C-alpha cells in the first residue's frame, strides 16, 4: 500500500496554523511567561471578564464541547493558570483564574488586540483575505457537510 499521507491538501493549513500559534507563543516566551499556550487565551480572558464559570458555561461561551473544555481546563490547571472547585451540584466544577493568570490578563488582552491587528495587516496584503476564505468554506459546507463529502468518497 502506498502511504496516503504523502500528499495532503489539508497539511499546509494545519502547518500554517501551527506556525502562527508558535509565533504567538514566542511573544509569551519573549516576555518570560511560562506554561501558557496561545490556544488558552480566549478561555482565560472569558474567565477574567465574566468571572468564575462551570466548564459547561465556559464551553458555551466560546462555542466548544464540554469534553474539549474539560481537557483544556485540566491542562490549564496543571500549568497553574486556573483552579477548579466543586460547583452547585456534584457533577459540575467552577473554573476560576489563579493569581498567576490574573497577573497575565492585561498582556493577554493586549496580545489578542495586537494579533487581530497583525491579521488585518496580513489580510490587506493578500489578494483574497483569509477571513473571506473561511466565510466561503462555511457557505460551501452549509450546502453539503464535510462529513457527507467524505462519506461519499468512501462509498
């Protein structure tokens, strides 16, 4: 069998996103911030702005699944950025910022704004902005889901 992963239309997009995340991560390293991943910033800012939330509330606030957020909260807890306490019932946990992350929120908000400005600058240099590509892909997927496209190819 040939290796089907040798060719990929998908990999360049994943590689680009990983590169951009790594460059954002370098901003934190430059400022001697340890243990912070760029993919956690939105959640940390939401907790700062809205206060303690259950994992379900946080997942709803950012549009992710409970399972995905539960794993992310566990990783942020291990990094010392959040803590969890029992929620109103035995099944839920309240997520709160730690003193460590509270010291970082101004930097995180500034980095978020700077990143958005850098993306806008980058898009101005492109003949076809990334945000338009996303909208166009979403419209195409509204016509036929990615699942259905893959399933058809497997038949």
